[in-house]
């Protein structure tokens, strides 16, 4: 399509609090419209307060933006980069308004979610539509880039981090260590509705990422487990299972002695990764006598930064897309109504 077809680039993320006083307002933003009382949010708030009320996702997104600026400059991509969030400042509505004031006409958008689902796809598209409406006349057109769950530049950093985590285990535990991959659990109904054909692509894509990483580390047919973390909501609503802690207990009962847990469903080490895996899951493993190592997320790994640049070049210049595995491309031009919101039950 050419460099002149777009004149800006937006990194669109979840956002997080910047201090203790921000935590409850942030959580109310996350759960707005769901009628969840503050008493229930207080349990989650404790996780953020454990880290001083500051979510690491903000600094990590800023670091990603700086890495992308350097990558773009090196490759001659002259697009100013903006950052906007769904739930905390800089809010995407404010960012898109500023983009319009800066004269931006058409921008590419990278959402920090690798896979299909309501929260990782359709909700981000709704965020963009809401932001454009708030900006009013002169709001730029916003074109979301495709999903990247099987891009080589997403798989490679995860494989590198698994190898590094294996090296942290005792020498005699590495070969037998179980590779356990985690992603954010979602309601079963949301998973079933994910993807253009509403055929459960979220879990399938998460499993494909895990398979590709495991085989990169240990070869074709490598064994691995995909489990889930960070579930919320009323207990009567079915969510994807098993939970990582339950799975660790099952592994210990089988006689497994060591695990590497990889948050392959996350781009960066934010609070849900650090609390659920570095605190809770690590404590569970310790209580079971399991040797435990947690692999890092892609963050600003050079291959991941390059992968985002490649996604941009696909749109700018028609560069052939790179992907691995058998599921094919997803999110290039999502139809209206893809990845719909699950039906809400009373809180």
C-alpha cells in the first residue's frame, strides 16, 4: 500500500495504576458495566498493592515504544508512535484526540494481545471506535494489525526464555522438567465465540503458541501442558481449566520433580504474571517440593520488536506475512461481530 497510506502508529494496551491511590479507580475501569462491588475488587487490589500500587505494564509499554522508535528509524519507517490504554492513562480516547490534533489521518494499531478473543480482539476494536467517536470530526482512521500468536518473532523470545529458565533448575532436574505454558483464563462461552467463525480460536491459538515454543526448545513432538491463570468472576460461570496451581498439584502427584512455567499468553511481565506465577504458583510449587522456574515474556526482546515492525511492513509494503504452524493468519480484516462479548450473568 505504501508508506504514504499511513502517517502514525499506535500501541494499544490494557494500562495499569501508577500508585496506590490509582488501584481502585483502575479496577473500576476494568470492570465497568459489570456491577462488581468494591468489596470483591479489594481482593484483586491487594495484588497491586503488593507491588506498591504500580503496575509494571506501564514502564514496559514505554520501553516497547522506545524500542520500536529505534527499530522504525533503523528501517526507514517514518511513523510517529503513540501509546494509548483501555483502562488507565494515557487513555486511548485522549491519545486518539491528540493524534487528530496533530494532523494524523490514518494510523496502524498494534494491540498487545497475540490471540483472538473478545477481550483481546473485539474489545480493542470497540475501544478504537469509542475513541474515534470521542475525538469527533477529524479523528484518524485506525487500522488494527493482525494477531501474532504464531509469528516467528513471538515464538523465538519465548523459546529463548524457556531455555534460560531451564538453566536455572538443578542440573539433574532439567531433562525431566515439565514445560507448562499459561495464558489468561476466560469464560468458556468467550472462548467458544472467539474467531471469525466462532470456533474456539482463543484456546487453539494459545495451544499452538505453546506447541511451537516447546518444539523449538525440545524438538518435534515435544511434550508440554497448557493451563490457565488469573480467572475471575462468579464461580458458577465455567472458565477454561485447569488452573496453574491445580495443575502443579496434579504434576506433583504424578511424581514430576521440576517445572518451567511460561506465561506464553502474555506480552509483558505485568501484575497478573508477577503475582499469579512469581508469588502464588511459586509458593504452590515450593509446598509440593517441585523445582520451579518461570520463563520471561517477550517484552523488548529484539526478535519481538522486529516482529512488530514486520507486521507494519505487511501493511505498508505488502511484505509476505511470516507465520508458523497450521492455523493460518488471523485478524487481518476481522468481520463485524467477530469475537463477540460473552453474555453477562449477575455478579
